[in-house]
C-alpha cells in the first residue's frame, strides 16, 4: 500500500476526504476479493470463470468458460433468484515406475461463480449443456400467476 499526501485546505477539505475514502474502498474491495476467492476452496486454487449473461422476455442465457472441466464435475444450483456454479478438476497423472516427479503444479483447480438474478428461475424448465469447455445455461423465468384482489 502507498501513502498519498493530501493538502488540507479549508475550502477543499471535502474533496481530499472524498478522494481518501475512494482509495480506501478501492484497496478494501481488492483485498476482500482476494481473500474470499482463497477461502472458498482452500485445498485448490479457486478461480472465477468468465461469464456472459443475456436476458429475453422468457429466459436468461448464461455462458461460462470452464476449460478442462468434464460435465460430471460441474454443479449448478438454483435457489429462487440465486444461481451458483461450481466445478472442480483434478489431474491425477501418476508418474511411471522409472520416473520421479520433480514439479507438480497442475494437480487441482476449482471454479466458483455465484450471482443473483432480478426474477426467480423455474428450475424444472431450465436447461444446461456443456460443450467445448463452455457451460451454457438457459434459465427460464418463473411466471407468477395473476391474482385478483377481492374488494371488501
């Protein structure tokens, strides 16, 4: 972290204070993101995959990059408006009997992404498919039946 000297003049004190607060939020947010990512999967390097989200009148379309992950290792959880996508890959390549492993950096990786949508999702009508390392979700919006209020 660095220290930035701020001149405190009587008429510009508010601007200096706002700038100082902006820097504090920037560093707090960055540190928080780093520690949250490492806390979500302490046994593996956890990464946040790239995500595209589009909306139509009937559904949301989500594409998530999950390179090197088999579809059996992907878990999608729908809880009303909340969507969670988790995946883990383990590369277990044993060394041959006449070999000795010197470096192993590709043993495991984990992906996690969570987001909240504005409208609840109908889990039964939604679909997921995995093709060429890209998870595609079609999340159908839950239609609420119109209700009529009785007038007393």
